């Protein structure tokens, strides 16, 4: 075999480990789940083709689907802006060039490492429960706290708080973005006599939009997919009164509680389409508000 | 225009010092700048010229000394109160704003009336010939156009003092020459005092009324371009001003007959363009030519002195037929000799200051 004919083969050989993983563990199951979404499948007997029935039922005859959709949207709409604002605020404070920046950065990043874990979700229950830490502190001030987790009015908010608390990774990215803004832009503005506020809104924020955009898309996708906290905090019920029934949690219940794999696959694909539509929308509108330097 | 009293200076620096922690960077600079003049700070990188400019601008705190602008001490005044506009090396244009917004930003910050802003912007745009570009973003502009916008942003503020921090260093050679002329024209038209920082002695020589040569945080010499060229006060200025640089010969490198004439002199400086082929007041012997550069208008020879083999550069006018390996007798007129003592300071004689 000539050298020229041999070399592409060698290339594919090197590609193989990744290719096997991608086809076997990502693309294969993805396509299979698309197929399953058109079937009725309980894991015990083979899938039965039902056409669009799962999707029709989702949108026309499933109150829980709409309830879970509502919970997830409220969660996304509340947690993403709060988390990003918080991350940006802390990043700006750290960017002022305080002593021991690496230490603070590590400390503030810590919740992001821990946040998605089961242990933290359990900790959250301890903090926000009827006899939790939060109420103990409030009691010191003579305030009788609610049972935050078991009151449907507040339960979702405790999960929003948990999400916002994990502001570390967008914060790190904001910090890097702030460092990218050339100091002479600020110097030019300060020679013009611009106030801090004016500099922030007219220089910093616009120049940070590529990073804001990135964080916004990533965090929104993450928020749509949020699962662990709701699962642990409500013991997998989505309660009280479906107030923390995240879309992913409902999907999980259908798949592994009721063994309706076909229906759960349809739920998963609807979420995928929602996320894809949102992302496409974000990219389409980005050219009106995201400023790229070059 | 002659304004002899120091109080009439547009800018006056008295014993200005700058340290970062315990490390002194600028060692007591005294300088008076006449209104309307074009002053160039020139020096090698790290000489403190940009730091000095930034202290004048108010971007860098002054450790000690006095900064007086138009008779007012301004050490602590914030940058925006000093009546100064600065053109940055990177231009520092706001990438998310179009040219008009870039030009008007400072005026809007100062809460000027819309009509006046529009008038000032259009006047500046006209001066700089960037009127068709007002709605473009900086990324849609060429390097030269960005440079103009950066200057425009300074012009609209109608400052009493312009500062330029190596403004041409990001442009290609051809554009640099063109912008040099334009900035000089701009200075003539506006008549405002300008301070210009560069490491390029050609820019300094071509643009300045007054050059301040800085080295290691000290002023080596201040004077008009020709003063510096004709009467460099020390070896540093002698070598820094002029291209190709001045030949500096230790007297020990010269043949005995010549060295004997200059007993008190430690080194002799001769500019390449003052060396002549053939007989002259002071003959330096026949050099061995190593490299010949034909530039068309001049021919530059690099060679070695006889005996000491000390390197020498000779610029001969016109196109001279000579090959590497040849020998050429060279000499210099006595009036074109620069003499320096052991400490590198100029030795004044009757002919030269």
C-alpha cells in the first residue's frame, strides 16, 4: 500500500477510541431515544410503535406536564438573571485588585464545585427546614420563619437560592472577561471625566457582552436541565403540591417510577427542542446586543 | 513667540519624581513648556517618557515635585480637570460605539448641549477628513482612520494641552510618514501646546520645536532638533540623535599622530555624513570597507579603522562605486568633530557650544 493510501486509515485508527464512544454512548442512545419517543415501552416487553400518541397526550391531556413546565420556566427566569447578576457583582468586586484575590476566588468558586452534589442538597434541607438553621437565626430576631421547603409558596425559591449560591463558574468567566477590557479604555473615559456609574454602564457592560452572552446561554441551558437539587430536597416527589416538580424530575418519575420509557423519551425530546429554540433565539438576537471587538 | 517668564509657561514641571514603592523611576525633572510649542519626549524604552506623560495627564500619581498648568498647581487635580486630552498608543477607541459616539462621548459626559456637540464633532471630522466615517464602528476602519478618530476625540474637547503617547507606533512606515506631516499641520492650525512621546528619533527630529531626551528617568538634554544634532551635550544624546548613529572613537583607537592633537579628549564623535573620502582637516587613515549599502541618494559604508580595527560608518552622498574589501582614505573637517571627556560630557571649544 502506498503511503498516501495508508495515511487516512492511520488517522481513523487514532480517531477510533473517540468514535466508538461517540457512536456507542452519545449518538446511538440519542437516536434510540428518538425512536422510543414514538413507542410505548415499559422496559419489560419490547417497545410498541404508537406514532405521535406520546406527543399528543403530552400537549393535550397531561396537566402534570404543564405544571412541571411552569416550574422549570419559573426556575429558569428567576435563577439565571439572579445568578448572573450576583456573579457579575462579585467579579467586579474582586476585579478591584484586592489583596489575596486567588484565595477569595477559590472560596467563591467552592459552592460551584459542591453545589450540584447530593450532600449540598441535603444540607439545604437542613438549612431551610422547619427546624433548620435559617429559622434558628430568624428566631434570634424574634421572627418565626416558615417551613421553607414544605411550603409550596417558598419551596421553589429555596431551590432558586441554591442555584444562585453556585455563582462561581460564571463569576470566574466574568472575572476573566473584565480582565480583558484594556485599561486605556477606562483611562480615556476617566480623562473625559466619566463617573464610575457612567463607565460601568457605557464601557464595562457593553464590552462585557460577549461574556455575558456566553454565561447567559450556558446558565440557561443548565437551569433547564436542573435535576439533583429538586430530586433530593423533595425526596423525588416534586412536592409539596408539585411546587418543585421540575421538568426533568417529572421525566425521571415517568421513566423510572412509572416505567413509561416511551413517554419519558418524548418528554426529553420536547425539552431538547425547547433548549434548542431558546439557544437559537439567543444567537439570533445576539447581534443586536453583543459587541464583538473584531 | 518668546515668553521668557516661567509663569507664562503652558506647563511647568519642577523637580518631578516618581517611585514605585522604593524604586525611583523618575529622578527630579525640571521642564518649562512654552504655550503653543510642540515638545517631543524621546528616549529608549524604559526611560520614563511614558510615565512622565501619564503623570502630566493625571493617570499616574506624582510622588513629589510640582506640576503647574497655566499657572495652576495641578498635582492632585483629577485627569478630567486638567484641560488635557490624550491620544493613546492603542487609540483606546470604544469598539461598541461608532465614530460619532466615540467623538461625542467626552462631550456628553461633560453634559454639553446636543447642538454644540454636533458642531464640534463635525468640525473635528472635517479637520481630520473622517466625515464619511462617522457612522462606522472602529473595527470597520483602517489603522490610519482609527488614528484620526483617536486624534479627533482629543480635538473635540478643545483642550489647552494635547498629549500623544507613541501614536504612530501601530502604523506601517508609509502611513507613519504621512501622519507625521498631518499631526504637524494640525499643530500649526490649532496652535495648541502638544507633548508627544516617541522612541523614534526621526519622529522627534521632524516634528518637534523642542526635544526632551530622556534616559533612565533623567533629562539628558533639552533643545531644538538642530541644537541636539549639532551640540549633543553628552555621549548618550550624541549616539541617540542622528541616523546612522554617530561614530564614537576612543582616542586610543586613533593613530598616534591624530590622538596627540586631542590630549584632554577621551573620545571623539563624528557623524557618518560628516566623514569624507580623501584629504580633510583631520585624516583618520584608510578604512577597510566591509559592507556597502546603496540607498540611491546616499551610499553607506561600514568598515574598520586602520590599526585599531574600530568599527566606522561613513555616509557618502550620491552613488559611489566601491566594493567590499576596498580601502578608502577618510577624514573629517575639524568643525565637525565632537569631543567628549572621560565622563562622556561634551568638551566645548570655540567652534562648538
